[in-house]
C-alpha cells in the first residue's frame, strides 16, 4: 500500500463515525433519484407540465451525474477528498432546497442539473474514503457498510417518496435530503482525515470534453429513444453518431496522451474490468426493477401507491441485512461463492415473478422481492470486494469513479431497454390475443362473457379491448422479468475469472 494510504489507515481513530458519515453521503445520490421519480406525476400536475417537460426533471439530473462523475478522481487528488466531499454535500443541500421550492420547469431543470453535478461525487468519494481508512483485509466489511447505504437508500427511496408525497407534498421529496446531508456534512468535517495525494498533473480538458460529449449524447439517446421510436428518428441517429465518434476519439486520446484524463493502466487489472461488467449488470437489474415493479403493481394488479411502498419495504430491509452480513461471511467463505449465491437468489426471484398472474396473492410477491433483496445485498458487497482485491491503492480514485459511472450507465440502459421491450411486446401480445377475440372463436360460442364484455355492442367491445390490452401488458412485464433472470445467469461465469488478493494482510498493513 502506498505510504499515504498506510498513514491514513494507521491514524484513523473514529472509524465507526466516519463509516456512518460516508454511508449517509453515499445513500443520498441513489435515494434522491428514486424520490424524484416517485414525485414526478405530482410535480407535473403542480407545475402544469407536459410529459416531455416533466421527463427533463429526471433527465437533467442523470446527464449531470454522468458528466460530473469522471473528474471526481482528479478533483479528489488535487484538492483532497475531505474538502471535496464537504463542498459537494454543501452544494447538494442548497440545490435540494432550491429544487423543493421551484415554481417553474426552467428553474427546476437548472436546480436538478446542478444537484446532479454535486451529487455525482458522493458515491465514488464515500467508497474511496472507506477503502483508505480500513486495512485491506477489512475491505469486505467496509464495502458491506458502503453497500448498505447505496442499496438501502435506492431500494427504500420509492417507499419514502410515496409516504412523503401522500401525507406532505412532493416538495418534501427534496427537502428530506437537507437534514440527512447536514448530519453527514457535520460528521465528515469533524472526523474524516484529509487525504494528501498532491496531484501534479494538469487537468486533461480535451479528454474531459470528449467524454462529456459521449456520456451526454448517450444519456439523451437512452432517455428519448422510446419517445422518438429509436433509430427511426434523426435526433437519435445524431446522438448515437456523436457518442460513438466522441468515444473513439477519447480512446485514441488516452492511449496516445502523456497525461490522459483516464490512466489506461487501470484497465489492465482483470478484477476491475470484470467488476465494471458486473456493476453495469447490477445497474440494469436494480434500477430497472425499481422502475418496473411500482408500475406493475399499480397498473396491472390494482395496488394503491402507498401500499406499493409498504410492499417494497421488505426488499430494502433484506438488502440491508444481507449487505451488513456479507462482509463477515467473506471472512469464512470465498467471495466468489457468496457472489454466485447472491446472483442465484436474484435470478430465482425473477423466475418466480415471471410466473405471476393477476390473481397472485400479495404475500407471494413480497416473498419474491425479499429473496431478491437478499440476493442484491450479497452480490453487491462480494462483487465490489473482489473488484478491489487486487487493485493498487493509487488507482482507487479512478476505479471508484468508473464503478459509479458504469452503474449509472447500466441504470439508464436498463430503464430504456426494459420500457421499450414492454411497449413493443404489449403491442405484439395485443395483436395475438386480439386475433382470438371473435364470435367465430369456439370458446366464445360456448362460454358466456360478462355483460360488460359483450361482443355485440361498441361499449362491450371497448371494455373487452381494454382487458386484452391489460393482459397483453401483463405478459410483457413477465417477459422482462424472465429476460433479466436469464441475463443474470449468463453473467455468473464471470465470477470464476476473478483473482484473489495478490498481497497478504501483513504486507498490506506494512508492519513496522
């Protein structure tokens, strides 16, 4: 371990308090995304917005996070991780207050974009600080607590958002960030030691601009693809071309530059590359499911919004329990097996959900998402632990930033692809099911339909078509669950390629 990291590890005296502070900071980013998503319909009604305008409240935040995440490593080394953490939390507090009081779409989008700029640093900085203050042999425990903050806040965000919106106002979905962030800021100021990396490299503005264009264009494409029918739209083709060209130039730049924005050497570490793949898959499944499940329950199983939050709460609790115990399990068991077990639980829960019907009891669904929560917690902690097991300390800053970035990209890809699949499969399923709804069908000759579904009048036909659409959409959701379960199983062999730590604990601690 480098000398600076060793000194930080050896000199830390309030490790528990620092862990709490950084975990609270890490949880803010994921929670805020979910809170805003839950409040979006109410914001749209309150501010008299169109669907297109309201979508920019989420899009602006996600674009800002994607753009602002890569520079975090350089800024942390240049100005110190503690100092940077205090600045971004302070900015996050101010933007949360302003967004909660916004009265128009322009100021809301501006505040949300700025909030995303500040919030982008919360996750990578928190992980890097925890890895600094814990010795390498305790990184599993550190990551378990960090994962607890990230996962629990993201999963419980919809529950909290539903309660705040129902009993207070959509504005409290932003105001609730203020006390949490304020406590975290105070603890960080009082107890977190300052890092002293003394970054000498100048900032690579050309590399940053290229990566910004790539990420911004990609995020816009993913967000607007479903609205504009993807590659049939000139705008989507333009955004895709810009993203691909910028990515190509960025790769050429970092491979040929003497002081690149991203050090290419970090991608020579096998565990990091594998971890980035698993992290992307995690973003696809977690955020994708968090977006699909509330809609599935409300639209197709007639579950009230407030009840949905209560139904999802056990998943968050299960994730929290699994996250806090995974670190200790890794002391006794190989992280590979824990990761594989977690992914198996995730796939099992999705297989169960793919077999649901409109008559499925609520407790069946709760049981499935509890299994899912345990799986997410075990997978997330063990996967992150293996990712950093062989990574040199000097590459942690860039690695944590890229881990956060790939999780966000996976989230955007997951939501866009899954929603697009639902839309297309609903249409296809409707055609298949609707083709069988006819008086010429033998089933309808011998089976009496409810009066409201009569095939002999316009009202009955309209009602029957509505039911066919509902069933078609239901099947489309089940197909998404099935596909996600298969994706997880296909990613499991990657676990076998992870290497163990190349250093013993004694060497890591640097015994005197």
